[in-house]
């Protein structure tokens, strides 16, 4: 999802920079972005343990993948991938606090394995999930 988001952002920049600018750009209304973000948030929370991508988020709201990226940026200033990663880390953290094993928490939060969780956790929090569990 990160690669797809980067590609779409780069493509958008190219279109904006080199596209025909004779027409006026349509303003994104914040209430629409906020309403759609509520749909994205609900989908992410209910489907966090499954594969989520821009196409699936866009389909849920009936918009393009570009619009999904713009909505996330406008409402929470994050990419969809960063938001989903954060939600997965929060779920894994909650499961670890509840006493789940690290491997079980990783799988339940849709990480590939315990080492994937550990790498992501360390990058975001500066400590491993094991250190987090011992500190709690």
C-alpha cells in the first residue's frame, strides 16, 4: 500500500505540474472528506485483520484512490498506509497488555509474523514489543 500511495502521489504531482491548468480546480469540501474518512475509519477498524488497500477503501466510499489519499491527508495529515500501520500497532499493543503472546498479537493485528511486528514496533516506539510488555 505504501508503494501504491507513493506512486499515486507522484502521479498527481506530475499531473498538477504539467497538466492543462486552464480550468479551475475543484475545491474539496471538508465535510465530504470528513464523512468519507468516517467510512474509511469504520472499515479499517472492522477489517484490521485483513488486507486493506487503496482500492478497497475507495470502493467503500465510492471515490478514486487519489481521493482516498487526499481525504486522509486533509482530515488527519497521514497517508492511509501510515494510519493503518498505527491502528495495527495499537491493536497489537492492546493485545500484549492483555497478556497475549507476541506471536499471537502479531498475527491478530495482521503483521506477517512476530519479527515484522518487532521491527515496526521498534521503528515507531523506540522499543521492542517484549520491552513494552516488561515495562507494563
